C-alpha cells in the first residue's frame, strides 16, 4: 500500500544519499512529488540534469524529459524513468518519418535548408532534436520559445515548428507575426494539405499537434469566470489554444504560473489553465495566504501519462538501485544523443 511504499522510498533515498537525485515535474501526483529532491518546468529540470553530480537521476516526469536528462548528463550518470509507459501524447504526434517527409515536400517549393529553421518543442523524441541539429535548427521549451524564435528568424526567413501548433502560434503572435502568416501543416495529407502559395507566404509552418490536456480548456470557461468574478485574474500555459491565451491575463510555463500566483496579493482569485495536479497543490498552498486558486475546467483533466508514475514504481526502481541493479534506464543512442545535445546546448546558450 501507499504507506509502505512511502517508507520504502524514504529508506532507499537515505541509503543512496547523494548518489541519487530525484527530479519531479510539476504535473506529478502529490505522493510522488513529495519525494522529489528538485522540481521544475522542462527548462529548469533540463538545467538541473545537466548540472547534477548524482550517479543516478530518477526522473519523475515523462519519457522525453528523461531522454533530455540522459543527453545532458555525463556518460557515467544513469537516467531512470520509473514507468517506461510514461510518454507524452503530444510528443507522439510528430515522428522522424513524417517530419523528414515534410522537409522533403517543402523542398518542392522552397530551399528548406536555407529558408526554414526547424524548431522542435522539447516535448518531442530525441531523434527529432537530432533532426534539428542536422538542419541548422534548435529546441525550445514553453519558457524560452520567444527567444528561440527570435534567434531562428535572425538566421532564416521561416520556421517549421513542431509538434505543438499552439505554442508556435501563441509565440508567433506575441512577436507580432500576423495569424495569416502562420499555416498549419497537416501531416496526414500530402504537402501538409497546403498549396505552394500558402507555403511561400507563411512565416511559421505549424505542425498539427496539440496537448490533449490543455485542449480541454475553452474561452467560455474564462468568460464565465470573469462574469462571476470581475476582479479575478486568469493565467494559462502556452499549450492552450490561441483564444484561451488571448483571453488570459498571463501566459507562461508551469514554473511561471507558480511564480506569478505565489507573488500575488492576499485576496487575489486566480483561474488557472494547466494540469490538475499542479493546480490542486497550488490551491492548498495559497489557501493559507488568502489567495484563491481555481482550476479552469469544470471537468477533471489530468495528464494520464504523468500520472503513470506512482509510488509503487518509484519504490521499485529505488529498491533496485540500493541492490545495485539499474532498471528502466533511458539511454539515447550515442549518435542521436550527440546531435540532439548540440541543439539543446545551443538553446541553453542563446537563452541563458
Ligand atoms: P513546462 O515546461 O511548462 O513545465 O511544460 C511541460 C509540459 O509538458 C506541459 O504540458
Ligand atoms: Fe504531454 Fe500534455 Fe502531458 Fe504535457 S500535459 S506531458 S504536453 S500530454
């Protein structure tokens, strides 16, 4: 049961000491999050993994995050994902085969390697980061997308942004790019379902991917909240649809959401458009400070893959480490890791 697991986790952590670091994303459930040595958004966790001295990095998050930790850590460090089935449905919406096909199809209309910077959201497989490395591209996270796109446009006139169309569109709009200069590439159709003129006229070509959790939030949730609470404030993650972000007062990564809400005056009432575990924790934390935190959707929407990491899996991988066994290691093939590391290092350098 949970209490026994809790005990096992504590005992294993004590036995391993500084040899093991547990990283936890903000969407992790409370019973797991409580054991994290470090917590953060994707950018912060990447930096923590790059700077960690621990022999074992146990990543309580999803698969692409553990891959990034493996790529950025030293070869003598090992990264562990407690449940191998913890993926990200958005990351799965782009794969090397369909991105390479898009690149080939674009070359019928443009010179992609001269005109288009491929930008992958960190929520993507390592081979897509490596693809960006081979084609003069880069990686971004929800907290540095603006800086990454500024860098991209200083080099080439267009961007192919994958897998999340919303982060791409919201960031492009922030930079003053008109909506009609951003087109959606539907990877299920030849030429992305676009005409040659549409491609030539676009500044940003957005991959048709999205987050299944954030697509549950609607502008109507915000309008209703504002009617009932005219003084209320609304904060959303940039994976939300354009209309949701436009109707919000603040848009930012999970770490930004936490920072803003924590800095607010007593009496503030927030409507928060991101994953439920983060919002519930923040709700309890801020209740003592007189700040009200409300989840944006009337229906429960959690990230089901983040939720896969449970205390049982965490206890199991830690018990094995104590026994000297590494289970569920995430190891990116060396060539892929080298190319992907170049793009991640570039991202960290230009947005430092
Ligand atoms: P953050 O980098 O903002 O934590 O976002 C990660 C994520 O998967 C959001 O859905
Ligand atoms: Fe992926 Fe969405 Fe879950 Fe984030 S919340 S890990 S983008 S499915």
